[in-house]
C-alpha cells in the first residue's frame, strides 16, 4: 500500500514539475545568456527520477502481489512466476502508459544533455513541445488510467495475466517497441522547434538523424519480437497476419523509413524540408495512435468508447490538439529554404529517394485504410467486417515489384546527376534472377505469374545488393548492410509463402497418419504439473518423404488463474526450414487435432531484420571520417 501512495504522489509531483519547467523555459527564452538555465536541466532530471520512482513502485506492487492495487489485482496472481509478475507491470493499459511516460521523460533529458552544441532557443522550444506531450500523458494517466487505484477491502487473490502474454518475447517486446515509438516524439518536438527557428538545415539534419536512427532501430526490433511471438505462441504458424494490432506498429515504421532517407538528402542539400517536417509529425502521430488504439481496446471493439467515455474522449481531444498544433506550426512558420533545389535531375540519388517516399506513402495508405476502415464501418453502421491478408496482398504485391526494382537501382546512383553504370552486370543479374525463379517455382501450384515476377525482382535486388556489399568499394557500408538485409527479408518471406506445406488432421494416441510419403506417428501423451498451469505433452514421431525422422513434443496447457487453455507449438529450426507442430483437444472426443507445417527460411526472416537493424546501428556509430 505504501508503494501505491509513493507511486501516485510521484506522478502528481512530476506533473507539477512539467508546469514549472515550462515557466522557467519560457523565461529563459528571453534571457541574454547563451546557455540554458541550469535549473531546466536539474528539474528535467528530477522529473525523470520521479517517474522512475513511480514505475518502480508499480513493479514492487506486482512483485509483492499487492492486490489492494487495482492494476495488480486485474493483471497478476500469487502463483505467477516472478519474471511475468514484473513484465505484467507494462502488460496492461495503465502500466503501459506509465512506461510511455517514463521513456518520454528519459528521452527529453538525454536530448538536453546531448544537444549542447545546438542553438539555445531550438533546445528550449523542443523541451516546451515535449513537455506539452508529457503533460498530456501525465493527465491521461492520472485522470483516466491511474495505475495506483486503491481497492478496499484488499482481495486475497488476483485475476491473473492472460497466459498468452506470459512469454519472454512478449515481455520485452513492449519496452523495445515503446523506445521506437517515443523516440519519434523527440523527432516531432525537435522538428516543430526547428521550423519555428527556421533551423531546418544540414547541421540540424546531422543532429536529428541520430534520433531517427534510434527510433527506427528500436521499432524494427520491436516489430520483429512481436512477430516471433505471434509465430510460435498463437498456434497458426504464421509470422504476419496483417492483424490491426500488428499494423499499428508497421505504419510509423513506413514513415520513419521515409524520413530517414529524406534526412540523408537534407544532410547534403537543403531540400525536401517539407517532407522531413511532415514525416516527423506523421511518425509520432501514428506511433501515439497505435499505442492508444491497442491499449484502449478500440481495435477489439469500438464500443470501448461507450464503456469508458472519459478515456475515449481524452484520447481524441489529445490527439486532435497535437495534430492541429503541429499543422499550425508547420503552415505558419515553415519556409522552403531553397525551392530551386527541389528540381532534381531525373536520374539521381535524390530522385530515387523521392520515389522511395512515394512507395512508402502508398504502402502506408493501404495499411491505414485496411486498419481503420472496419472501425469506421462499425461506428456508422454497427456492422462488423474484417480486412484480411488477401486485401493487402492484392494491393501491395504489384507495387512491391516496382519498389524492389527501384531499390536495386537507387543506391547505385550518385548525388545531383548520375547515369546507369555496369549495364552488362545488371542484365546478367536479371537473367540469373528469372532463371533461378523459374527452376524454383516450376513444380509449385501457386499463382505462377505473380510469384515469378515478385521473386525475380527480389533476386535481382539480392544480387545487386550482394555485389554492392562485397565487390564494390568499402564505403557507406551501413546502407549496404541494411539494403542487403532487406533483400534477404523479401526473399525469405516470398519463399515462405510459396514453398510452405501444411497437414491438418484429427488423430488418436497410437495412430499413424500418412500424407504424400510422409508419416506422422502419435506415440503417447504425458501430463506435467507446473506452478501456474497443468500441461498435456504429446509425443510425435514424424518421417518425411526422404526418410528423415524428427520428434516433436507440442503441449496443451491449462492455466489456473485465469482458467484458460492454450496450445504451445514445438518447432525444430534449421538454417533452411522450420518444422512446426501444434495440437488441440477435440471436444467430446478422444481425438486430437494437429497442424504440422514445414516453413522454409523462417530463421532468415529474423536474421534479415537483425541485419536491417545492424545497418542502422552502424550508421548511428559511424565515425566522421567514414561519412
């Protein structure tokens, strides 16, 4: 109970410090000193400490199973392992918003420390914009989503955490994802500040690029962790389902990727400034929308607004304030520094980056419509519809071909003006790509024409980036590693879609199931008891068409609080493929339903995202002499 009080009052003091910080900062704007008032740094640090104390208080309440705290009561249980008690702190709406607040205050303090070479007014106005966001979150947490609500009398037991959330990948997924989301808040505030000071310049681009990279890297890794969790935990064997919850993290990734490329242009030529500011605003707006949509339950049911009108109205008002504020600043203060420099030569790196932006905006539009449209229809007609993978595949696949081809050419171009070099090697790569694709797909029964074009384009990108990485001069290595990682990602995803096989059947213990020269033997089941669940383990012996034998042991778990049955897949991973087996009980029968899948190149999907992120990390720590 003491931890609850400490956590709650720390938040109130933190909110008061925000107003004090704003007052001192505004006063400091008019002072003649070239340095920021030391009190600003001290108060910013104190605010961070107070939010850290509040967050640690909530963690302590979870560890001690303090069920007088409503958040702990709703999301924990005495038999839950310690690791999941701690991760349960941010595995709910209230705790996740407190985590958001923690990262917001951490990042603005780091910004103030790391931006000492930047103009004073720019730093102060960035702080003011950031404090507007922080005040909004303080009010949102305290007024509608208080993680320290008190229950009396205190219950003796909690309701528990959803078992599918009790997973290591998902435990570390939200903090990493939020580092990506909240990193975009600094970009947002700094961009608006730079616009008011007419400071959108090469120097500013070099400064802000680090924040764009940090946000982009964490968001990429966060999305990957969520994808890995969905793959092995949800039981359907897929790494991406175009689910709305997945989409809300993908949308700011598109804008951040476009922004990163625009900043590279801005570093060399003072141009695309409007793109940079608009993408900075869009990245943070989409990040915040994503967090609110997921954590407020709007995506699961639009009627969450009706169940909790205060929370829903606050979300809408806060979002509109930020959007109108940012657009107002943009239209009032933004000046295109050098309009003539927007006239790019048609064959140049600048033009290729502009084309990249158009593609990113198209992909973003498709995902945004597919995510928001069902919500919109539900609001105006109470009719529930879902937008599934076919919608995205049909709209994205044709443009993905063009995008891959442009991506193969773009990095090879020079700034200002360029020409296509090494045409013979490009022709050879194209012929090799089409030939390889034909031999790979000739025995498949998929949509041959579409996948031939897609995989040929992906191979073409792979070979051109491979040459750039290992044969060309050893410069701009970070870009080459990132693009090479992306080419592997696209190839892995396409092969996974085309070459995957699946067997779904009902089978009893002791039975065999034969399919296309493969055999599945259900040997036995075994029961096992853990602290917070009982487990039924199935033992399967699988012989493939080449006579290779593997043994898999999927589980069915029955959790005690809350009482939920989950299926845990068993996966054998190699460099070339995953063998994935999951089983479920068939009600009222002695049969078990099993799903056995062979998923080619699954491991390379995760490796490719790590390579992509490594490219960003190398760019972040690149020495000046390498630039």
